[in-house]
């Protein structure tokens, strides 16, 4: 019974969250994202590991939530915007992005399964994908790492119980 509930929450959770998230003002989304990204990538920014994004825009789209953000680096600071001309675009469903972030799914595997779509500047896309591959969970701030790992475990178990039903919807923003 609990397994079925978990599977249902994992499958239907994004559609339940879509409206509340879309109603959240972009200014609040931006502030939260910039703080989280700045927190996570503070060492990479300090060491210049994200210089490849300097004045170049990465579009990150969460298809099933109908959300997209644009990310760049300016003068060593990660910035988030809601409308830009993207140099490269990464799009996937929320559950897949959670699994990638928690290192439970390989971006290459999802790319070849067409669950992760990468479009635009191939070289920039490769840099971003390599950055995703290089993220070490041990270096992630503990509250973020623990929350992400627990959420990813929940999603992974729910997908297994629910037969991995995902929408694979085309890009929308």
C-alpha cells in the first residue's frame, strides 16, 4: 500500500506541484536558485571552473513542471534570468533531474534514452555535462546533500514501483 502511494506521488507529484510553482513570483524563484547555485558552486566559481559560462546562457528546462531558467556567470557570480537567448539548452522531467543531481542516473544514459535533451552549442553542452558528471556529493553542503539524497531515494523507489512512467514531453518554453 505505501509502495503504491509512493509510486503514485512520484508519477503525479510534478503535475501537483506545477501550478503552485508557476504561481511563485520569478523574483523569489531567482533568489532561491541563485543562493542554492552559488552555495553549491562556490568553490568552482572561485577556482574559475565555471568560466566557460561567462556571458553565455544555459537554459535549464523542467518539462513536466513547465519551468525554465537561464543561467550564466558574470564576474565570478552565477546569475539566473527568466528570458534570455540560450547558447545551450538542457531539458528533462523533474524526477530525472533529481536523479542526475543525486548521481543516481548518468546524464549520458538519459541523453541516449531521450529523457535528457541537449540542444545548441555542442562544445558548451559538453562542458555543462562534464560539470554535472564532476559534481561530488561529498562537497555539497550537508543539508542540501542529505535532502537531495533522500528525495532521490524516494523518486528512485517510486519509479521502480511504478514502472518508470515518465512523460518525455517536448520542450515548451
